[in-house]
C-alpha cells in the first residue's frame, strides 16, 4: 500500500477501489458500452453526467453497494463449502497439511492465550471447536491489519474481496450485459437503416457479448473459493512467521 500525500486526492483507499468499486464498475460496464454504441463519443454531456455522478458521491455509493452485496452472500458461500475457509483449515478433520495445522494451532494458541481444541475435543463437540477457531481467526486478523508489514496478506485479502463482490453482483452484471447487447444491436440496426457508420455498434455488441460470456462461464462460486482459501493460508502463515522488522520512516 502506497502512502497518500493528502486525503483529498482520492475518495478510496486501495482496498476499497479494487475490491469494492471495481466490481461495481465492471457490472455496469456493458451499459456504458451500449450507450457508446449510440453516441460514439458525440454527446459531450455524457462525460459531464459521469463527472457529476462521481462528484455527487455516486462512485462511493457503488462501492458501498458492492461491499454490502458481498457481505450478504458470504455466509451462504461458506455454508455451501462446509464452513469458513479459515475454520476448515484449522479443523483436525479439514483439508490442511497436518504439520502446518499443528504449527498454526500452536501460534494461534499463544496469540489468543488459550490452546485450540485437540482432535478428541473437536470430535466430541464440533460446534464448540468451530467457535474456538472463529475466535482465533478474529484475533489473527486483528493482529495483521498493518498493510505495510503484511503486504502479501493484504493483496490476498484484496483479491478475495474483489472476487467475492464480483460474484455477488453476477445477476446485475448479466442483466447489464443483456441490456447492453440490446442497445448495441438496436444501434447497429438503426445505423444500417440510416446509412451511418456501422462498425462501432458491432464492436460494442461484440464487447458486450464477450462480457456476458465471462459472467456466465467464469464468474461463479469456484472463482471465489480459490482466493478465499489462499487468503486463509496466508493469514495463518503470517501468524506463524515473525513479522519482518520495519525500517524507520525517513523524516522529510
């Protein structure tokens, strides 16, 4: 994360821009392409409207809506996977390498001041064990919020947030792509009737068709699962590995 000289230069920190605003803009991108098929950059007021939208807080609203959609869908995703990725990795019956899990349990036990459940305790009361794993995860997250010290973890968290929010906006993205396709197709038909240039509407049609295929074929629960487990692994690795010493900041 780079330092920002003045807060007024941007409304978004790197995480909010990448993980929240960008998924919302991607979802609405086909609409912009469909409108461009009609205007082809000939309506200067369209740029003015976009500038007004951003100045009025529209982009910030989009980021909030994307975050909310992602938070709503997250519990359903975790339930379909069999639990939160962090919880699954800490379970003795989970998918993690047992030697790595043992190190993570030891490091997290020291961090939270209480040992994590043994395999026998987990088998006897799986729900209580999951609560202990959830508590340990929250402690670990609280100790790794420094994005400069834990830069790799921050990147993984941003990647997960982006994929989660993008998947949460899938229906909106598909609807926008279909509407954008319709706008581009009508623009191409209108151009053929009036003798206007037909290349731009068809390029816009192709872009929206490609976007629709990406939404339908590539944006799914599996596209969220991979970065989710990658973030969980990096989180526990960050706790298991001593944080590197930070060089003192130079005085200006």
